[in-house]
C-alpha cells in the first residue's frame, strides 16, 4: 500500500541522512586533525623564523665586533710601527754618539 511505500521511502531517507551525518562527522574530524597539523606547522615556522632572525642579528653583531677588532689591530700595527721607527732612530743616535765618543 501507499503507507508502506511512504514508510519505506522515509526509512530510506532516514538511513541516508544517518549515513551522511556519519560521513560529515568523519570529515569534520579529519579537517580538525589537519587544522591541528597546520597549526603545529605554523608554530614551527614562526619559531624557525624567530631563530633565523636572532641568528641574523647575532651575525651582524659579530660582523661589527670583527670590524672593531680589525680597526684596533690596524691602529696597534701603526703604533708598533711608529714605536719601531722611534727605537731605530734612538739606536742610530746612540750608535752615532758612541762613534763620536770613540
């Protein structure tokens, strides 16, 4: 009869809705897991980016320190060169004075 046929159609629709609901729940769980993975990845990338920024800052600091040390070494070399020149002049004067004294 028509009631039996309508009942069968309703049962079929209900079954389809239950199946669709299960599939949607499964998809929602899967999407949630993927969102969690993406969130973890985003956090890791942000952390690596911060580390890279810190390393670049350290690198620039070290480059500046090296430049300062190079400048100091250059100045020290100049001072030592001047001192050597002065010692050579003193030695020459001393030798000249000794020669004249002899």
